[in-house]
């Protein structure tokens, strides 16, 4: 079991989901992992990269690598989207053979989305959580397609005491957020989100769980507009529910 994890908090999580970050720290510490926090970390640069502004993305990548590159242990984040940026795109921002390229490759190799870190690195699926509710799972695009994490989140959910995991129709279909996609193509985005919301309500779940802040914001907004009682939750919020808590 890894003894140290560097917390990569991401922009959306810091601004809109601080409770998820606190829950992740508590969860990792509960599993015996010592959590560290690089103070100088910045945005990973993904919005610039996805918009084609590679020069600006490269500058943010340099700052991020300065913050994390010399740290010890795994780098763990509650966002498949941001981890995909670091793991698969950072090395392409710097010319092969340069020190920056070597640092990007080395740092990318020890950067993990939290569910993959728990299941594949720590070899843990039962984290001692209890959540007696009916839950369905939405597979976010970068986590699924970018990182290949199809089963890890569901393996963790299946081990939560009292939780009933119900299938989500078209589970792997995009919710319509897609970062800048939702801004550039709002009508398409809204139609995709509406289809996803219909599927969530058809599942009969009390909560829909996802692993990316952007998806959660989009799903929560769609559910709220319909005044649906279904909650949109980050998987960490479920896993942080300690089985021994009152």
C-alpha cells in the first residue's frame, strides 16, 4: 500500500466541491495513506489545451510540474478529466529529449484518478462506507474513454454497505457538459443533458453518482430545473460515509 499521496485538487473541485476534497483526505487517511498538499499547484491547463491554445496550456503545465514534479509518492485527484490531461497530454506539450518532457512523463506515470488509485494501486474496494440508498452511476467521458476506468467506480460502490446499485440506461453516453463544448454548442449540450436526466429518473435511483465535477454540475442543474428529488453526488461523498459513524 502506498504511504503518501499528493493531493491534486483541480479548479472546479476547489471552487465548487470543497466537501469532496475534504472527504477524499479523510478517506485516504482512513486507509492509512498520508496526504500531502503542494501549495503552489495551479490549474492543469486543460481548458486552454482543449481550445487549441497550447502555448498557454504549456505555461500552466510548467507551473503544475514545478509544484508536483519533485514530490514523493502518488499524485491523486478526484477528477478523471484533469488526470487524463496530465497523463496523456502533458508529455506532448514538450519536445522529446528535453528535461521538461522527461519530467512530464515521470510525473504523469504516478498521477491517478482516485478510484483507480484505490482499486488498482491500493488494491482496496471495501473502504468501510455505509450509504443505505438506491444509487445509479454515470460514467464521465474522460474517466471512461481517456483513462479506461469502466469498472473501478462500480466496484467501489458495490462494496458500500446498504447501497443498492441500479443500472443507468445509456450509462456511458455523455451528459452534454464537455467543458467548452457546452458553451460553444449550448443547444446540443442541453439536448444531451435532457436525455441523460430522463435516463437517471427512469432508473428509480435516489442519487446519481459520478467522478467529475463538470458532469456533476451539469447533472445537478438539469435535475434542479425539473425539481427532481434525485441528488447528484461525487463518488467520494458516498465512500466518505464511514460505516462506523453515528
